[in-house]
C-alpha cells in the first residue's frame, strides 16, 4: 500500500548504537523497483549530504536530534522532500521510490549549421533536456525582442514580483509564497553567467540574453546554483548572448 504522495515508507527501529542519530535507507525506481545508484540525499539548510551506493543504499550519521527536511534527487527523476523528526537516540529507516521524469524533446528542423554555444549555454541545454526547471532558449529570446520585457517573460513563467518600498526596485519572489519560517516574501536568487548578483531585472534587455533558466524552489535547483541565502526560494539564471 502506498503511503502519501511522496511514496516514502518510514519505519522507526531501535537504535543500534547508544547515542547514535542515524538516517539510512534505500532509493529505488518507482516503475522498476530497481535500486538507484548516485541519488543525492541532502539535509536542507546544511551541507550534509550523501550519495546512494550501487545497491541504492545510503546512511546519514551524526545528525542532530529534532525536525529536519530531507531532499532526495537523481538525474532523470522527480525530486522528493521528506520531513522527519529524530529523537536524541534514534535510527530511522526510509524507502524512497523516485518517479522518472518524462523527457519529451522538441522536434529538430535542420536549416543551417548549429551555432557554437558558450559553455554556460551548453550546460543549460543539458539541464533543459532533463526536464527540471523552465527554460528559454536563444532562438525563443530572439523572437521576443521588442515585443516583451524580461519582467513580462518571467511573469509568464510563473515568477512573482514585489516592489521594494525604500528604493522602488522590483525583485522576484517565489511563486510558492512565504517560507515556513517567515511570513515575509521569499526572495529568489538571481545568477548572471554563474555568479549570484543583485541586479535590476527591469533594466536587462532581452536582446542581451542568450538563455534563461527558472527554478522555483530548492528541490528543483541544481547544486551549482545553490549559493547565497536567497537560493532556498528558487533561482533565476541569466546567460548573456554570444556575439
């Protein structure tokens, strides 16, 4: 019987070692029930993480007692988040069943030799084919030139904006609203060509961009962009256009 929408089956067992706080378990494919190697299990808000072994098993030891959120993700599969509560002496066994993401690729029409992409845009294309996040390609941006601003484009992708009372600048906020820990708006991180940046998005012309990536939460965001305190609320990645 499947418990909950996340497909996780927790079972609390007696601690094996006095004073040990341990989370361990198994990561499998939901469709095949085969173990998944290389899945990342991350304690959100910390740098504590581990990869599953070739048999799909993992262990996270030395954890503090209390409530924490576990993020489980693997390339080609939908990420899952699980909230667990650990006692001072506890061992928690978990089973994670990850669902594969549909990878529908756009049809390709060959009209001319493909342009040479920058390293950043090449990596964006790889992530786009995995199906996590939202993407706007160079060709799509060229088609929008003069017809839409960057703010309008991001709104169509589901990003919210709020105006800062002191400066009058607008800043992007997570479409998921306030965080669990605060009633304030959840401000998204903006990254320009790999680097987190405080930039006025309304002043960025679409003609200067070669690609846009939007990740609406920490469960979608690739590890390489999890920088700065705002990354937990989602990340907007902008790539400058090749000249």
